[in-house]
């Protein structure tokens, strides 16, 4: 099994420590799976203490043996009961923690209160923003993992073409995509950071289910087959000459690939074909404009301007109350990473960010058309990590 | 699409309100998907205020239209920005909230701090225990949903028998189970309440991967194919004459069914067959003993005594540090519901609890054998909700 290289972990910890020093924090406690994996190489149940200076300590509740095999950190300690954490910190001479960071965007309240009670003289700061910004810029190792995921996306999106038939339900297609993903090594979950956000392996949205607005921060969400999930594929049967939008995600060694393609049995109406061509043009435009130093808001504005030029602005990235204000997002250990390509996200593109760009049009009752590909920001512009042809896929 | 009946929601709210009154709370704010669905019938992004007396108010950020269709509550209000919540509470004359409950076991810290800041004179209490205890006892409607899920489990566990072949990877089998689950209507996720606990559709654990201890609170966890997930199926190829443990979960309209069966191509060694027989005997014993009023700890002790009697105590529910101290758990909207059939869970069986009972033996290097079925507690003892034959499944 592939573990995270020691030099990766060291680089990440050292960049994080620089931020802790800059924020006048004595250290940070890391608990959430994606962050824990990023900084330690394991998700075995543990609390990771990263001091502003010195070696991190991974205090493992379960399973210590596996954590030792998986993590290259020097201090991987069995701490069955978390009430022993202050003692372990003392043993390592971290007995003067006056200010420390916590992942307050995801850490449950009871754990926060436990930290308050356990280290009563400590001041607590939210370090989730710092971590999310650190994780924006990927290393070559991380980009390689994402490319492994996109290779599987390509396999799935190609093979599913020969599976889709008129009269089949969305759920049958979704099931096939799940089967392919797992067979090829998808780790089994797509992590999202957002509170209450949940993700299935795929969204298969045919005809009007592609235009159903959902709770997700996405232009499409689908009906699903129950309000208990309220997204994704349902029992709707695939018809001829309607768009079938497939959003597909796969994660390899933690890293997510995220791709969307539009399929049709037969052909689309001229307005939908025109919208698809416009989505593709917008993606070309974005890949030209997306250079290091360009503002996220500027990219968003260029995409919206192009959609408006074609008279399609009302349907770009959703319609009415369902319209979302972004055209792309970072991917990595989570599917909703920074940066967000949005008017509200105040940042410029940096080298080795990885972006999922997803221009889409949604038409009431008719469905969703568009595409999504993953890109690495390089000093020569964008490099595409996904490999599927960008045409509308006709069956 | 099936929505939760109005009378269900009314019953749940009224039982909850009695608990709020008993706890001297003026109300509670519900945000987490499973709880939100339980009390409102929708998971559209929202904050639900349940007053100790009077009609609940569902304040919906996204998507209001869908929330209105899905929820039978009288007050389903669009509140785009959550900062407007105090105003809405005022409008409904709830302007004197001195003490209120929050789901502090799952609510992220930043949301807790937001509530503190937004209603500064309010005292906050953790109501997660109250909610989990309320949800222990199911209605006929809920039990019916769980039975729909167990019907799909039976389909999958039966059909997979003709799929399993020597040399196939665990992941291929997992993928097939995912395909069947989705095709039949599995909603796409299995919710767990525990912090950082994640779940795939199935665990397919062959030979020694069945004896790999994991971070999960489970006797088995599997290797997975990456430390980023660290559980479930991996690329290990199925061999003859070794146990293949399959733990399978499906959720219908939110409600989880959870089942485990042991498969083998060929036959198991005598010690493993003896252990399987013992697991089955323990399940029979539990179904005899599990009457309304029996203590959870007593059931656990009876199971352990039986395992010890057969000289198998060291391998019951795991071995060494991986041994877990329970033999069953509640299921419902989450897979880790109350009660826990454990020496540490201080409760007695009540009518209409639904239990997943899972006696298993884990042998180092050899794997996991055992079975798991779902039961309703009735006034005449347990009623089995799963329908698969309880023999070892030989291929």
C-alpha cells in the first residue's frame, strides 16, 4: 500500500509551522480526517499536535500499530484515552501552550469545549482558513495522485457510453459508474469539507432532473429518489434526445478527480447544442485566461461575459434562485477546496493550484448541459489533467 | 417521491417538546442532516427551531421550494442569510429564549460560536443525547422503511453469490454490491454520527484482510487500498477455502439496513467452521434473551459467556487491542444509533427499538467469520427484519 512520502509530510508541516509562527500561535491540534492525513499520512483515530517549532506528536487512540506503519512522523504515540493528552504534551516539554489553533469550521462543539476545559489557560484560534490556503498549492506528488484519479474518471466516462440505453434508470447508470470506480481503486468516499454536504459517487441527471435545484452548492443537484438524500440519480428513465449530465468523482490515495460530461441518445435540440458549444467556448476562454497572477473574480467575470454575449446568461450555472456564483473550485483531499473561481473569492491563481472548471447551462424542465475538467496551474498556463474528449457524447 | 407523513413529524416533535420542557429548555436549534430529516422531513439547507411549546419554524437557506414540497411543517420560511434568524424568531414571538439546545456532538464549533454571538443572553445545552434516545424507539413507518432496506440487502447478498470467483479482487465484489444497491434504490450514503467515521457501501474482507484492525469502532475494518481511507475492500484477490466477510449497508428514505454474511469458495477449516457455528448459536441465544426490559449489558454478557464456554473468547468481536466491547447497535437514520449492546450502555430494551446484532470472530491472519441481522424489539421478543438464510454461504 502506498504511504505518503516522508519529505511530503515534512514540507507540509514546515509550511504550516511558518503560518503558526506568523499567527503568534504556539501550535495547533489537528483532528479531521482530511487534515490529519495531509499532515501525518494516516487517518487512524488520533489527535495531532503540531507545535510552532519542533516535532509534531501524533497521539493515537485507534489503531496505534497501523498509524505507525502509515505515518512517517517521528512521534507516533499510543494514547488510548484523550484525557492523557496534557500529560503527553508535558512529557514533550510543550507545557506552556498559551495560544493554539483548532479546525473550528469542522470540529464538533463538544470537542472544542473539551479542549477549552482541558487546557483552560489556552487561547483558541480558528486555523481552518490557514490550512485550506496551505492545501491550495499542490506538490508534484499530489498532482500525480489527482492524475491517477482522472485516469479512472476517463475509464468510467468512456465505458459508460456502451452501457447507457433508452429506458434505463439513472440509478442503473450510477450503479455502473460506482462499480467501475471501485474496481479501478476508488477509495470509496469523496470528502467534502462543507457542513452537512454529502456526496455520492456520481450524479446522473437526465432531462428535467438536471434542472432540479438542490441543497448543494452546485448548479445542478438532481432529485435523487428520496428527500432524505435529495440529490443525484433517481428512478427516472432515460429518454432519447435529452441531455444526460454525468458528474463523476473518484479518489485515489485521498485525492479527488472531478469531471462532468454531457451524453445524449440521439441528438439535442439546437438551443441545447448551442449552449453546449458555448460552455465549451467558455472553458477554452478560461484555459487561455487562467495564468498565474490572474484574479479568480476576473476569470469568473470573463465566463459570465461570454455567456451573456451569447444571450445565455440567465441559464449560466443554474437559473433563478438556483444560480450559483462560481465556475470552478480547487480539488485535492476534498472536493470543495480553495480557490473558488467566484466574484467573492479574493485571491489570484498560483502555481500548482489544481482547479475543476465547470461551465454549465441549466434550462428549466430541459436539463443541464456543459462539461468539467481538472487543470493544474503552471507557469505556462493551465495543464489539463483529465483526458476525455470535450465533445458532446452522442450514443 | 415518498415524503415523511405529517403525523410522523407531529409525533416526533411532540415527544421532543416534552423532553425540552423536562430539561427546562425554551427550545432547540436543529441543523444536522439526519436530525433535520427526522424532525422536518427535509435536508434542504436550513435551521429548524423547535420551541418547547408551539409550532416549529424551518428557516431554509437553500432550496426553499423543495423544502416546502418535502416538509409537512406549517412554517417553512425562506431565510437566505442566517443572520436574519433572530428577526424571524422575533416575528414568531420567540424573543425570550433564555436556554436552548444544540446538537453539540456534531455541530461545528464555528456554528456554535455563531449561536453564542447571535443570541448572547441564551444558555446553551447539548441535546444530542436526548435526540439519540428519542430516535431509539421507531414507529411502524420507520420499521417499514428499514424493511425496505433489508429487502435490498437480501437481493445483493443473494446475487453476489454468483459473482464471487477465485482470483477476483475484493474491490470488484464491492463494486458489484454498490451497483446492485444503487440500482435497487439505495439513496447513496450511509450516515454515521460518530466524528470522523466514514462508511463505504460495503466491506468485503477476505482472509487476512478480515483480521486487520482499523480506526472503526468495529471488530473488523479491512485494509482498504490506501491509508487515506484505511477500511473496506482492497486489491487483495479472493482465494479458495478462506472466509470472505461481507458487511453490506443500504439506506431507503434515510433508513439503514445493515447485514453481514460469511462466504467461502470451497470450505473453511474446522476451527473456523466451529467459530461460525458458535456465532450462529450466540445469535440464537440473543434472540431468545432479548425481551423488553432486558439490560443491554446483560445481553452482552450472555454472548461473551457463550463465546468463552466454547473457548473462543479471545477472538470474539476482535482480538487483542482490536477487540470491541459491543455485539450490536441500533440502526435508523444513522448506522451507529442507540442502543449499544455493550457493558457500558446503561439501558434496557424497549419496544420498537431496532437492533443490528453481529456476533463475529476474528482470527489473526485467518480472517473474520460470523453474521449480522436486523431485529425489531416487540412485546413478544425479537422479530427478524432481514431475510437471508443464516448458514455459512458456500460457493
